[in-house]
């Protein structure tokens, strides 16, 4: 996985011209997607948000994810009846797993933190949920999304200056820490998991932490 992230950086970081800036922050708040996510612990999410906020032009020109919105996407899901039952049954069959956060990277649309799950826990969880996976993206995109883990920190909302990419490069090797995934959250949300645009449909503990679906609040 490290080699794939490095290849992504070598490609995306050297492409000429601005990154894509087609996303409008005004669109936040309109729930469009059903997905299973893991929110990062507050301290770790705060450290990541702080790192992203220090990138050149980050605060003035782009959308910064607040710490409470920084997350790992388990899988994008199709909106179907009984989805919470499927998620709950799957969660009970899988054990908690750890994830290391190591280095920043860039795509055409975002700055993100590289996530490295320890063991096969995330891959097995995703495979178990494939029958309810969203078909919003093409086959190749879904294949990639099931194999990599990341947490978006900044979404481009304007052309990107090379100085921002240089700032990301300076944090390519930074280790931010690790966290344990013991619960997944089913949400209906917007593109950035914003507070006004996100409704929690249920929370589901993994393995020994499973207690049936817990409603928000």
C-alpha cells in the first residue's frame, strides 16, 4: 500500500496546472450519499486538521474539514431497506483493528492523510459489505476504493498554488499516530460529512464491542 501511495504522489504531485476546483463549498449540507464511516479520535483528528490548516492558502481558498468530519470511509453503500440490519450483522462477525496514520498526499480534488490498516480487518469488512455497495462509481473505481484507506483533510475549491503542494511534500513522511476501529457509523451525508449535512442512521460495534445498533444521541 505504501508503494501505491508513493506512486500516486509522484503522479499527482507533478501534474502541470491546477488541481480540480469544481467543488463549491456552498453545496455542503445537502445529504446525497449513504455510507459506512469511522470517525477518527478527536485528538488525532485535531492534529490532522491543524496540519492541513497550515498549508499555504488552505484557510483562504479551500474547504478545510473540521476535526469532527475527518473520517475513514469503510464503503459507499446503496440506499436500500434493511441496510442497518446488514451492517449490524456484518459488524458482529468482525473484530476491531488498528490503523496507522502516516503522511499526507494529494489527489486532483483533495489533500488527504494516508491510512494503513494493520492486518486484514478493513479489507475483510469491505468484502463482507460488497453486496450492498453503491454502484455510483465504475467497477475500476470501486475496486480501488476497497483496497485503499485515507482521510480527506482539505477539498480544493479554487486553483491550487504550487506552494500548497510543497507544503504537502514536507509532511509526506510525518507519522501522526494510530487508532483502533471498534465501531462503524452508518450515515446519510453530503460530500464532506459536514455537521448540517449528515444524519447518523446507526452505530455498530465490531465483534466483542457489538451491542446491536445504537441510535445517535
